[in-house]
């Protein structure tokens, strides 16, 4: 009985966090169509597009998605400055046309972030390793990255 309880505890500890992570990438989407729609939305709202390239198979991708939408500093910054999309790259759907359009960002590892201006032109590829800290992301580094590539700063419209 003790062995069974111990085994269940170990399995819950290991598998629990994996099951709790939500899926943020949709491998059924055509990424070029997704990028086109995000670009239209960005143009209308006066923002840029931030493509987070990766997949549900990538723990760091899921960590960033959670961090970017729940952190009290980062989430409002993302909402204000970016149309945020998750561009899937997986064995089920490599989205090869989109990867080529985005400058083959996978060469930097995953996740990788590609900033598109409001015309849909890729203007920056950001690897994620320099933003990581421990088993998560460094708020100050992410905040700096997001601020440096906002439309206001890139286009020189800061106050």
C-alpha cells in the first residue's frame, strides 16, 4: 500500500504540471493566414505583431505564453504594443512558407520571437535564451525587449 501511494505521488508530481499546461499552438492553422490576419489587426490598432514561434511540445514556449499573458507588468505591455500570436512549428505542421517568410527563425531555437511592423514586414528576430532565468523568464529583460521593439520606439514616436 505504501509503495502504491508513493508511486501515485511521484506520478502526480511528474505528470501533473505537464497535464496542467494548456495548449497555445494550433497545428491546424495556416501560419501565413494567421500572420496576415494579425497584421491587419495590428495596422488597425496601431501596434506591431509579435509572433512566438514554437509548439506545444516545447516547455519554454508554454512557459513564455503563460508569463506573457499573466505577469502584472508584461501582460499589459504586450496588450498595449503587440498583436500576439503563436506560430506553430511541429512535426505535424512545419508551416514552411511562414518559417521562410519570418527569416527561418528556428535557427535560434524555440521559442523564438519575430516582430513584424504594422505592414507585416519582419523587423526583428529575438532568441529567447537571453530572456530566460532559472525555470522561467526574467521580467526586466523581457520588459526591455518588448519596449525596445514597440512601434512607438522603433518609429521614433516616444514622448
